[in-house]
C-alpha cells in the first residue's frame, strides 16, 4: 500500500507544473518555519532557570502563548500555498511614505522601509517583533491579528525630543505574513486637546469679568441702591470689566481673521521703516500715558517687504504695548529696523524689526510658550494691566502669514527683545 501510494505521488509530482511545485515548496517552507519557531521558543523556555523570578514568569507565559499559537493554531501558516514574494514586497514597502513593517512566519521582520527604521532606530530587519516593539498592548494586538487572521489596530508611542509621538498601528494579514503600518495621530490628538483647552480658556477669561459685573448689579439693586459713592465706584469697576471683555472679544475676532488669511501671502510692497515710524506716531497717546520713552532706529536701507500694512501695524502695536505693560515702568523702549542680511532660518535675505525693553526679563523656561494663546508668565499682573494673553499669538500668526519668523530673547534683570524677521522683496529699492 505504501509503495503504491508513493508511486502515485511520484507520478503526480512529475505532472506538476513549475507553479504547483513552487506552491508545494512554499507550504513545506511555512510548516518548517512554524516548527523552528516553536522549537526556538521551547529552548528559550528551558533557559528560564537563569532568569529572575518576575522575568521567568513573564517569559514562560510568553513562550507557552507563542508555542500554542505558532504551532497548533498555525498563526503564520501559508494560505493556499501562497506567500508574499520577497522580491516584489521589498520595493513596495520601501516606496510607502509612512513607517511599514512586514512580519514573517518566523516572527521576525522581513521587510521595513526607511521611515520604520528611523522610527524604531537601528537594525530592524531580522529582528523579532516582540523585542523590537516592546509595547505589550501592540504585541497583544499583533498576536490577536495573527491568531484570527483579521485586521486589528494597536497603539504605539515614542518620544521625539520633549514631545510624545503617538501612532495607530494598523495590522493586516497578507499572504501568510503580517503587515504593520504606523499612522501618526499626534497632530490630530494635539489639535483636539488644543480645542478643548481653547474653549476652557475663553470660558475662564469671560467668566471672571462677567461674575464681577453680575455681582455689582445685584449689589446696586440691593444694599447700595441709595449709596451714591458706592454706585459710582461699582459703575467704574463694571465699565473696566466690560472693557476687558470687549478687548478679549476683539482679540479673538482678530486672531480668527488672521488665521483665515494665514495661507494667503501678502503681495503689496511696503517700506517697513516708514510703516514702523507711522505706527509709532499713532501710538503716541499710549506712550505718553505710560510715561515711556520710545527710540526709533532705522538701519533698513530703504528695503521693502511684501506685507499687509494693517497687520504689520498690529504687530508693531502689540509688541510696543507689551513692552510698556511688562517692561520697566516709564522705561526705555527701542524699536529698530536692521538689515538686510542673510538669515539661516529663512534661507534668504531678510530684514529684522525688533522691539527691546529694559524690564525684568523673562525666565528661559517661559520663552518657548510665550506665543501660545492665553499663556501668561504672571497671570495676575497680566490681567491688572489689561492683557488678554492673545497679543503674541496674533503676532506669531501674522508673521507666519508673511513667511517670516518670530524670535524672542530675554535676559532676567536686563530686559527682553522681540524680533520679527521678514523676507525682503525681490524688487530692490531705487537708488537715490
């Protein structure tokens, strides 16, 4: 019987096409890989006596899980004798713009593109996916996808500098392998968090003056109804709080308008020195009321920039008002135009507009966040002097619209310098 069966199998093999022979070899290769993977895990388990107790428990659970899934359940068994072609899969994975891994039947990475290598660091190919990824939730999702042969989504987190980068990892079976694609969701989650914070901040900023106004109205209707002195004092406070709310609403509307036009680059040529000089003249009443001294330095050589005149006036106004509010009382403020010169940040010729005060200065850890909405170094002082926490955010967005850069420098005890770097116009000024 066995001889007859072997003879029939030999005759069948002779009649096989090259494609059928290849499929049979692939099936055999897949089964051998599963067997070797199980044997390897058993050998690892047998070495557990050299591990600490906690690691031993984790490793033994891991090995039993792997042996059960990779052998009896046939996790990475080849389907219908097909297997992802190593030659065609490599260039395909490499061409993808997002991090992508292909895990083979031996639990090792058989393909990884440059984005995945950069994300995971070092050598990725031929590494066991468990020791490469090292995140239990994601490993469990991979094992589940392999066991059920259904798509799964896991989570992967890493750090880039001081910030956390989060990925949704899409796991899909493909021709006996598992394909992992990493989708960066950090920006979407940060945006959602930003929206929540923005609504909370706006609500907080409006709630405080509204509560004051409502409280004084109730007082005027009650005990202070016939008290003329108290009525006048309360009305002054109510007017101040109402003005504060009006300024906040105006800043919010201004910020919204700036964001709407941020992608539209200005097309009008403007002499930035003449514009700055004109803006300072408009600010004369505020400068006089603050008893500040403003010095204007023009070293711009008549260079023009492509700018929105109204928005640039707002930039100068916001920076000078900040210098008067948070700088030294009745102090000196220097507004200067410098350049043009090559700027590495913009990779082209640019001009600098700077506003420098001689105040207390700002601690270094505050500088990266100064242009965030509602961020204040001293919240109590900011509200006392009428700040909304939106002035520098408006400046930042206007500068971005002009394809420029906002640079903030400060030395505690000596003062701060806010510099707007703007690319110069291609049209050179006429010679006098």
